[in-house]
C-alpha cells in the first residue's frame, strides 16, 4: 500500500487518480481549494489555497511514497516541489504533449524539441499553456531530480470529461437518431484520444515500478473519418452525415476544436497556422515509450460507450463546453444543403 499525495483531486484527472488509488488499497491525501468539486469518499482532504505562502504547511512535514502534481501554473508547481520534494520517494508531474515545439516530424519521440521555458515564478494563461507545461516540468526536475516521472498525455477522453471534445460525438449521434448530423470535412486530421482511466492506471503502476523520465502518453492513432464512423455506430445513428468544408464553416463563424459554437476535432488549415501542428492530440507523436513502460489502452469503442452512458446520466441537453447546440446545427445544415 502506497501513501500518495495528490496536489488536486477534485477535478477530472485528479479525482480519477484518487478513486483508482483508493480501489487499489492505497492511502490517498488530496490537497486542493475544493472549489471545483469534492474528493472521493475515503480520501483525506486538506483544503489549501496554493497561492498562499503556507499552502503546504499541513503536508510538508510528512513522508510520501509518491506525490502526483497536475497543475500547469509554474509558480505553484515550483513551490510544491520545494516544500515537499525531499519528503517524497517518487514524484509524478503530469505534463502534456503541448510541450513540443511546432514542426515535428511524424513519429517524433520524447527527444523532440520543446517550446521555450517561461521565466521563473511565472503565472501563465492559456495562451502559453505549452510553455507553462515546459516550465513546470523542468522546474520540477531541477528540484526533485531523477525521482521525477513526467507523463506527457495528449487529448484525454472518458466519463466525466469536462471539455466535451470527445464525448460530444457519440452523444450527438445518439440524440440525432434518424436526423442529419453536421461534421467537418477534415481528411488530414487524426484522433489520438487516450482514456483518462488508462492514463491513471499507468501513473499508479509507474509509482510501484519506479518509472522516471518524460514519456508520451497518447491514444491509438485513427483517422477522423474512422472516429466519426465509430462514434456514429456507438450512438446508433441512422440519419445522414453532412460533411461541410472548412472554408465554409469558418465563414459561418464555427469555432475549431473546442469552445462554444464549435466542432470538436476540427482543425482547419486556414486561420490556424502552427496551431494545427502543435495542438494536443493531433500530431503523430510516437506513443511507443508508454507502451514499453507498461501502459495498456482499452478499445476506443469501449471509451465511447462509457462516454455515452455518462452523457445519459449528466443529461444530453445540458450546457456544453464544446460543440454546437441543436439549433445552431440545424441552421448550419439548412444553409449548407441549400447553398
């Protein structure tokens, strides 16, 4: 049984890690503000604001078999590593493939060039998310040394996904029934969705194995066309699939990838430039390192089936972080088919 401290634990990945660690019989403590949710029953919860100079007062004098850090704010990451690093046997910093610079060759591995590091003590915004992850990863390595394990996941999927980027599609195909569904015509886009539970199991396995170093963690590489076909099959859709061109969608004000009035996984060349190359989960990075290090990936169909059941529980008509509303989609389909 491991004594694990999770810096977080109330949001999606952190909570999944806490739940699975408890199921394994580990002792789990979560340190967080507690504003974005609750920790699983059985977890020791320490309420703390990581912006405070005494944020780690209640955990820094205890020994930990493992610490798992999920933040992307370099200042918070640095402060935690300085406060607790010496008391931890193994340290996991959950990084991201957003750390990689644009222009990578297909099949690039963990040695590919990274984005520049931000100044020490930085507080970042999403415009420099990749740079913030680079900074957080490197400052942790500077402090905790060779005990650092830095998984670099791409797009995650699974029940409870707060981004809606993957779950939108099986849910939309299911609710559409025999009605048409609008999809982007994206022949060059591939989908690399990794189940959040598979990532979490691998992180916990890596604590036991003593795995260290940076390792890419990406899902199976399939085409967007095959992904749509799979999501449609899972959703039981029998209507038409209406594929609109990127240029037309842009002119209609549809947003790429995520956010309101968007089509998830759509990455048009026009207007995105280097963002298409560097977008998490869209590059053809090698994921062999994680497979060699023991990560197992469930079938994408299983993930989508579980996403659909989760959507049923949460409500198909709820407000979403990504995708089109039914009204927006109907309007766009009408305009496309009568253009």
